[in-house]
């Protein structure tokens, strides 16, 4: 049986819980519950916390932590595509569907985007509505806006990459 590790990172927009296994990071979620248990930390968790802190400090634009993404084949395809969106850039849900080779799968791509278990590192916050509006973020739209502003993204007509 694989051991589960847990780490926590305090961010400007709330506490983040990081979980992982020996195979890599399995989830990064914003949490509202402040009952924190550090009993199962590990060097991998410590490294993930360090990288997230560097991201929030503005000194890290790319992550190199080992991930253990678990989902359907379609979800994995969408999440891999999300990791190709450059820091500070955004795309629409339609663009995401086109990038995975099926422009008609816009709703399925949006659903997979919303089920992304590894916030920030798999940058689902970089996907916005076709009209340039912030829509759909499991961490809350205020956090999505914060992350995009953190990445020095200007809101307006040039929102799309």
C-alpha cells in the first residue's frame, strides 16, 4: 500500500493543501479548513511547498515537481494541454478544445479542466471564457483573478494569447 503524504502552503489567497504518494504530487487544493496535520510530510512535500512559495513571490514561472496525475484518458489529455499554456497567458475553453484536437468537445474539456486536481501547477486558472470573462474555477473566481494578476496578466482586449 502506497503511503500518502500531506503538506501545506500558506498563500496570499488562503491555505493550500498538497497531497502526494511515492509516485508524485496527486493534488493541490485551496482549503478553508485550518486544521493542519504535518505528520505525513516528506522532502517531496517540502519541495512542492517551496516551489509554490516561489510562485507566489514571483520568482518561479515553471514548476518541476514530480506529478502523479490520476484521471481518465481524456482528463489526462486536457491536463497535459493545460501545462503547455505559458505563464501569464490565457486561452479560452474553445481554444483548449481545439488544442486537444476536438473543437466540439468544449463542454467536456471545460469539465475536465474543472476536475483538475493539481491547482496552479496544472494551470487551469489560465482558461477563461470566450468573451474574456473569468468563469469556472474550483478555488473561486477571486483566486483565479489573483493568480492571473500575479502572472502580470492585463485584463482587456489582449487577454488571449
